[in-house]
C-alpha cells in the first residue's frame, strides 16, 4: 500500500504545488462584479493548453445515434452494462435482453459479478504497480425498467409483483463497479478478475460514520445500533480524495421507498416525521422495491430512508475494505464531492444538492492531510465543519457553518438537538441560516490549478413559485443574482473565488461564468462582460460565454451537469438536457482564463437519448473517460430508439468510453 499511496498522492501533490505557486498572483487579480459578468484575466495554467483548444473543431448539435467526435479524436467502448468483471462468465448482452428469459432466480447473483447499469461518476486511480495500468471506479445511478426488461408494463406495480426476482436484480445492478484497467497499444482495456475488481451493490454492508453514527433517527429493527447499513443506490456524481479513495454521492433515494403517506397518517413518531419534512418520501416507489423488500416499506422500517442520502467513501485499492457513509458531509440529494487542499493542508470538499431551489455546500476537515501516511487520512472526513453558501447581490458571499449551537439558530428550539440532527436535517438547517436557493446545483468542482470553484446549475423553469421552509416560513424563490433567469431551461455555471485563494475561507467572491443556451438563435442576446446580468430581466434565450465576444465561434450548450478539469486547467462540461432544446447531449471544453476564456467547443456528441456523465482524465491528460448513460431513453427493449453501442438493431446499453487523440498526445 505504500507504493499505491505514493503514486496516487504524487499527482495531487504536483497539482497543489502548481496551485500554491500561483496564489499570490491569483489573489491580486481583479474580482468581477456578478451583476456585470466582468471577469478577471488570470494567466493560463499552461500556454500550450490554448493551442490545443484551437485545434478542436466543434461537432454538433446532432441527433445521430452514435458517438461523434471532433476531428483527430477517437474513442473505445471500455465496458457496458452486463459485461463480465470476472473470468468464466459470458455476461449479459443486448441480444439476451430482447427476451425476459434471462431474468430468473439466479439473475441477481450473476449481476453481482457484472458491470451495473446507468453508469455515472468516474474516478481513475494510478495503479500501485505501473503507470500503464490503473483502477477505475464507476457508480450506477438507477435502472430504467423500459430499457432493461422486455415486455415491461406501464403498470409497474403489477409487473414487479409478477416478476419479484426483478427487485433483487435491480439491487445488484446498482452501486459501484471497481475495475482494473491496463493500457496497451490499442488503448485501455478491462482486466477481468484483477486484484482490485469488485462490485458493491444495494445490499453490500457499510459502516455509518461521523456525527450521525448511532443516532436514534438512524436506528432500525434490523440495526438497533444505528451503525451498519446495507448498500448504496441512487448514486449520481462523485469525487476522490487526496489519499486515493473514491467518493460516491447518494442522490434521489426518495424514489426507492414506498408507503410514506400511509405511515405518516398512522404513526405517532413525530421526530422521524420532522426529519422527512424537507425531503418527503413517496406513497408509491418508482421501482417497486417496497413491494418485495420490506426495508423499503416505510410502514415497516420508517427510519431506513434516513440511512441513505450520504457521501460514501470506498477504498478502491483494498477490495476487502468496508465502505463508509460519511455523515459529517450532510444528508441531501448529493451531486458529487470534489476535494482540494486548503492553504494549511486540510481538505475541503465541495458539493451540490441536485434539486430545484436547493443549496451549495462545502465541508472542511478538522485535521490536516498527511501525504506521508495514507492510513492517517482514512477517517479525515468524519471530523470538520459543514458549510452552506449564501450568495450576495454585490458579487460577494459567505459560507454559513451548519453547526449545532444552543445559543445560535441551530438549537433544540428550532428542531436540532445535536450535530447528528443538523446533518440528518441538513436542508432544514440551511433554510434557517438563510442559504441561497439555486437552480439545481449539480457538480461543484474546484480547479486544481487556480483553486477557483465552478458550479453547474443545470436548470430550473419554476423561479416564480414560493416554498415554505422547515419552520413554515415562506421563502421567495424568484430570480436572484446568482440565479438570474425567471425561466432557466438551459442552465448556467457560476464561478466562485475563495478569499485569499484558500478553500478554508468563510467569504468568497463570485460571478456568472456561463449562461447556457443557443447563440445561433438570432433573438438571443449575446451578453458581453460589460452588460448587466440582472435577476428577472433575462430572457430564456439570452446567453453569456465568460466574456467571449464572438457568438459565431462558440458551441450551443444546454443543461450543464458534471464538470471536470484536465491537467492544464481547462474546464470540461457534460450535459443532461432534453434533446429538443438543442440536440443530443455531449461533452464540451472551455478555458477559464486567458484570451480564450469562454470559447466553448463541443468535442463530442452522444447517441440518441443518452445523458453524458463522468468527465475523468488520466493524470497525463491523454485519456478522457466518459459515461454514456441511458442511451435510447424514450424507447423500450421491444421498440428501441437507439442501438448504441452494439448496433445490429439491438437495444441500447449504458457504457463507459475512453476518448483519446489519434496521435496519442494529451487532449
């Protein structure tokens, strides 16, 4: 393990050194006013990065059912749903799923050794043995029954009751796949049965750690101690730590539980009801698990759902290690947890709550990261301070500490008897502190070069409504300076600059970096950095591209979702939009500094119906891994609208692709 930690940490250390060497310069740059969209001219992290940027010729928008790439790029399909992870297994193919016969009593056990479905977040770790191999962690968000089961009925409840084995299979198709990879002359390939190969599912035992461990609200009939939980599911984006572990984010867990209304009407458990007030469950689950597995029936296990919705930490290099739910990072619809070191060597993790009008969070560890002792870092995420962001109108903001305090607002009188209740009822605590409701905060990614933080606000068409908060007070959910569109169908990206370029700072500056949309639309106003971005005054079609002034050179984009950075510091964006807005989803790259700041180029277009996720580079920048999730959405196994990646008129499958240049140079 000594070698693995050294190689993993070398990359983080190099990036940190490069970032810290620039701190003085970045800190003295001018900070733009958010209302004007004015942006500082920070020097590029690499002069060569801009020359590479100009090489890309934009693709799309298209509606072709294939992966389309900029000239000079190629891709390989690395692995897809149902592919075997171990030897002596034929796997489950798209040809197999045209019949429901594969779904039998053994289907779940087989799926536990196969790649899951709807792959999302990706994290690559350098192998402890050699740089030409590595470990890729991939999480699996959910199952689309129409794309999984032949003959699936619109009456989901009746279909699940007729096929009870489907629930066990779906639980096995969720979670995380840990893959061993090897790079050869023809690119990356999966090594079946490698030393790190592992499947984690919705039934894998995990430890509950941090301030909520053992709390009454997490105690169930099956686990009266409130310390051990089965599985992870609804995993969306993720992240990784400087000590080389994978962070996977539990998001829409409310879809998996049923019977909530019936339970609420008959139960006298007011404390548990209060915990659900800002995260309501459903009477009928989306996938029917509650019909077959009693732990997903709120009437039988009313507190089970509170044990999900956390950040889960997994050690990819120790296949026997137990995954841990880090409750100190709060419970909400997590979209990622991306880390960076503070000026004094602690670790900050940035997170978004992917729901309309929810919040942006930051967690800062109490203790410092030790680059010489991997074991000493393994529980850093259990102790620290969780913050939520308030964005002020003048382009400033504050991180508000979510800390239990009987003399403050987060006290027992307001429904918080302990820090455990603060993190369990995280949204409610953020309400009380006055955090800024955002337009679906998805990935929140700090640049490893500059330390600036970029947050994808995917979309929100409901800014005219109002909502009652945890205490019954009305919150005005109209446009605000950080979310200026009354009808934000295309989404936007906000850039946050921590004071003193230090991730532990409690104050920050911010500006709107990108207002997504279609600059080809002649009626769309192409805003310059001198024009004001005032809340409520923007049309749905208005766009802003980081201050870049030529609308003819930039690519249209809708609904930014996951973000990533290449080693030179350019921002990469993948999208999750209705294809009717612009076209198929894709992958985009944009410089965040220098003369080409805001020059957005689409380098990849996805197959029909697919969302693009992931956005993970190898440390040398020569390979970009992307998740192609739910290709063919809108169709069924029986009547597919996509045949990617297998072709031959077969149903589509989710898969991971690896993109590289034809000549092997960095992207």
